[in-house]
C-alpha cells in the first residue's frame, strides 16, 4: 500500500472523493487538444535511482500549463501519476483516468508529491489530464522511470 505523506499546494484526491466529485460529468466529451510539442516529465528523482523514504517526486511540464481539475483553460491540464502500471496496458485514452491506489490524481494543480513507498523496485509514469481527467489529444505522457526503494 502507498501512503501519501505530503503534497505541495493541495491534496491528492482519494478515489471516493474523485468519483463522487465527477459522477455527473459527461465521460464521452471530445478530447481536449494538446500542442504537439507538449512534454510531461519527472524532474526528480532520476530514473534508476536508489532512494529511501520518504520519496519526493517533482513533475515537469513544457509546452503547456497546469490548471486544477474542472478549470477549462486552453493548453492546460493536471498531473496523474501511475505506480507499477504498464503504460502500454493503460485504459482507453478516450476515457476518464480512474483514481485508484496506483493512479494518483493531482487535481489541485500540484507539481510534486512526497510518498512513503514499500521497499523494492517500482515504476512510475505521468499522464496529463484535462479539466475532466481525460487524456489530451494527442496524449501527454512521460517516459517511465524506475526507482529502487531501500
């Protein structure tokens, strides 16, 4: 189990709160366009690093801006971090990004999170979501990183 310790500029939304908050949203709306040059990435920690708890992740974004969920501004979105999930097996990019223990939503516009993670090797990747938690078109997806937690 992953436990969120600290989040800069807000809280990670628990799955129940996210589901109830967005239960009335139309999940079939058209995808929000993203500039082709948009890139989301991890500023740190570096891919392949060995770290100890707590682990602070810093998210980067170029070619677009950050806005909280439910704020429909052009060329903006918010971060979603996937933990130990294969990007190739992710959901349909036309559907709302689910909130689970392994998919963290940063709907407040947060750009970092500090987590207490189990020991071992873990993978992480970021996906930018629009104001309705739906991936942009084209999707703005980071390169995955792998960390070893000691």
